[in-house]
């Protein structure tokens, strides 16, 4: 909505100043991304704009870094590990986070505030502290799985990283599902119980379809968290569980590979697509709960 015709001079100044401020903040946030994306098409092995790129010369642009990403065995191993670890961690996060949110939404649960604070603490505690604690905990767990159960060391490494990433993703699921449950009509579950439906049937046939947007949103946030995480995997994982962020960190520290720019651009595109999906699901959830017009 624009300014009304009776707006005062001060209101008009604030109206346009507010938009300028928002534009400057938006530019401040996206400027690093805007710089990285065109650099990923650099025909030279540089991290800066070449004269050919500044002149918009087609010879200054190339897809060589993208080809290197899709043909280099190290990058492909990192991509495979990320595509294994992130979905499995997301499944665990969504399952446990949804059950926790539903349990905490019950009125008879004691100490809900304290339990909620503990469950979302991975979002609050500095990541380096969480990673250090996970290192000692999962080291003992890994030794037990290898020594007592006789499991392969590589398999145990994947299990440790997946569980660690699931811990980081659970708070996002709990928060989004809890927000969805705020507008949930409890009379629907009571009506289903009166019609003879059991708790499991009621959950999957009545409750789950209504809270599904929140569940999917939390799952997407958990997936992004696992897919982009590097600190925990450095502490908990080994070389065989090297993920894309880990490989990017090595590329910056050891060989300064321009392929990092191509990978960063791909990750940005994936993140934008996932966040767009989250926003669409949020609007759908509001429409289902009658909070916004259809």
C-alpha cells in the first residue's frame, strides 16, 4: 500500500527513508554472494575479476570450474558424502523433532519450558563447544560400536556424523512444528478418538496433514544445517566422511582452488530454492489455519 494523499511531510520522508534503509541492509547482506557468483565463471584461476571479465569479453568467462567440480574425484566424494549424510540426518531430525514438539504441546506435560530450553540448546550453545562435546561423546560411542559390535570403522564414522548433524537439526524441527501446532484445533483429534480411531491413526490421518507444512519446513532447515555444516564434521568425522563444506575449507587453506567459487554458487542456488520452498509452505500453513486470505 502506498502513502495516503493526506500524509504529512514527515510521514513521506520516513516512508521513503525506511525503504532506502531496507535496501541498504539488503545490499549489505547479499553483496558477498553477488560477488562470488560471477567469479565462478572466471576463465582464469584467479579469485579476482580479470580485465576481460570487466570488459564483458566472452573469452573472460568459462565453465571450467564447474567442469572440474563434476569431474574431480575429491569433489565428487565430498558431494556423495553430503548427499548421504544430510538426508539421513534430516530424517532423524524430523522424526524426533516432530515427536518432541507434539509431546511438548500437551497441556499435562510438566516442566515444558525447561525441556524446550534443553532441546533447542544446540542452537544457543556456541558451535565449537558443541563440537568439542560431541567429539568426546561420539569417540566413546564409536569405540564401543567398533570393539563390541564389530562394525566397520568407515560405517561407524558415518553414523557418528549423521547423529551429530541430527542433533543440530532437531531444534529447527521443534520450533517450526511447535509454531504450527499453536493454531491446531484439538477438537479434531478428540473427534477422531470418538469415532474409534487409535492414536497412531489419528496422528497420520488427522494431525499430520495439518502440521505437514511445519514438518517439511523444519526438515528443510535441518537439511540446510547439515549440508552446510563444517565445524562438527571436522571434530567428529574422518577423511572418508569429508563433506562439501569440509572440502571447501581444505581448498581455501591448502590449494586455493577456484572450484570453491563454483561450489559456493551451487550451494547458494540450492539454499535459495529451499528457502523459497519454506516460504511457500509457511504461506500454505497460514491459509490452512485461516490466518491469511486464500
